[in-house]
């Protein structure tokens, strides 16, 4: 049926988008790790030490080291520039886009043993916008995915040197995909592009745990783990030809994440930390889409696990001013065989600096980071699931870079 054919061309692209793509703010795949300006300024090397309620995300076991009740609000301006150098002369383009992942954290220390906190943040997301007339418009024109994690957590100081924590992740996901479909793919007269858009959402639950251990004077080891979260996302695909409108659904699993780090405080006024990060993207081997008409589509993705490391430091220049710096590296998780324009995934290098300004009960953190993606070349037949005669594969070289400007405001009661 023409109806089924059109939907089958549209929904696989949606799920390809859900499964991969974001200027990821120095995490692999589409994970977001900008959850506080102070942390960003240190290259997110804050798994083994903290001065901020954002530790609810980075390692909740460190909440016991924050006195009283502390609040923090923050946002990051993520400004992304992309360039596509096509293998077809004359088809190269560039574009810019902006996103604003934001955070809210609160922690409270009940006594020397027990602390609790709550975080609201965007742990995963994507945003690509290529325009409606470019060579790969049948693969993707505009893609957006946002997640909201509501994360209460509790930390317990087992011994003076050892603390553990656990929390619950309630994740709400919303996504929108826009692309084009050639009219000839539906058996209609050629030469016309049909607009198509999918909007869907879903909720999933997971958990997180953390530990902090002081094996020696001036040394802390921190470990933080977040479980996978499976979300049943469903929604509606709408077309400029209303007869094609339909409903579709899928299961999307957000990957597990593990960070481990060592912090050293033996230098006067200085904190140094080095860490490792792992994300379990290898479970993302395929996309399965179920339509209301009983049709099922399966697309191979074959991602690998994400690995990375970070280095960061903090220097307490005066009682009011602290200077921050850091570096982050992360590998690419999308293989060449399934790389496409909705997945500007590549190995990344992030260079970070910032400052913490403390004014008695009130504090401000400011940071800047430059994220450089290594160039990525597409040379495969992925073109949006259409016959090769109808759509370009948009093969060529993809270049991406991002500027991150973050601010956080905190208050201690």
C-alpha cells in the first residue's frame, strides 16, 4: 500500500534519530554531561571531590561533604557549528544551532551520617538542523530530542572514610523529527517533496549509585553508576498528505554509565582529579519499529561502547575566587557502516576553563569550553531507507565544533 510505504520510509528515520545524534557536550552518543558550570570548568572531573550540589548527578556519595542546605540553578548555552563537504561538487553546506541544557539541584545534610538531594537535569539530548533543501533531506532535516531526569538520592556515611549513595531516575523523553519524502517513493508524480514530522514521548525508570572512599590522606576515590533506562516512546507521524498520517512506537534504551576518578588535595589550595568514563552503547545494535497496521521495521545500528577520560583542576586563588581548568576526551560510538547525518558522532576533544566566585552564602560559577570533533567521513549507502535512484546518501566529510558557555547560581542556607 502507498500508505504503508510512506510510513515505513518515515519512521525508521525517526528511530535513527532517537538512537543517535547530538552535539553531545563531551559525552559519547547523545549523552549530555554539562550539569553545572563549576563542573564544566574542571572538565567534569568532579566524581571524587565536590563543592557543588551538582554532585547529585556526578557522584551523590559526596553529598555528605556539603554542609547545611544548598541550592543550585544553572544553564549552558551550547552553540554548535557544522559543515558538510559533499562528494558531489556544489552540494556543500554549513549551519549553526543552539541548545540550552539546564539544571536544578538541592542537597540537605541531616547529620554527620545522612544526606539527601534532588536533581532535575537533561541527561540525554539531540539537536541537528540541516535545512529543507540540502542533499540529505530525505535522511533528516531537523531533529530534536530532550530528556528530563527527576533524580532523588540519599547518601550515607558508613565510616569516616567511606560513603555510599543510591537514587532513583525518572526520565521523561520527548522527540521531534522532520525530514522530506520524495513523492515518487509513494508512486506519485516525481519532482515534489512531501513534508513529514514525527512527535512522540515516553517515560522510563532506572537507578543510580555512588561511593566515595578516602584510602589515604589527601586522596579520594569516587565511583558513580547509572543504570540503563528503557522508554517506550510512541507518537504520531504527520505528513503534508494527510492520508499518510499514522501512529508508531518503539522501545529506546538509554545506556548505562560508569565514571571512576581519583582526586588529590595534598597541594595547598589546589584540587586535582583524573577520571575515566564508560557508556554501554554496544547494546544499541538495532532499531525496531512497530506500526499500528501490524508492520515491523528493523534497522541495524551496531554501535560500540563509549570510552573517555578527563583531567581537571581547581585553584583557590583567594577566599572569593577559584580558578578552574580541564580537558576531556571521548571516542566515537557510531561505526562507519551506520554513520549518517542525523549522527554527527565523532571522537571529541574538549578544552575547559572557568571560575567559582563565593560571596558568603551566595556563589556564582562561570565556565567556557571548546569542543572539537574529529572530522568524520560518510561513505555508505544509508539514504533514509529509499531506493537508491530516489535519494542521495549525502556522502562526504562532516565537521563539527561547539562552544559551551555555562553559568550556575548557588545559595547555602
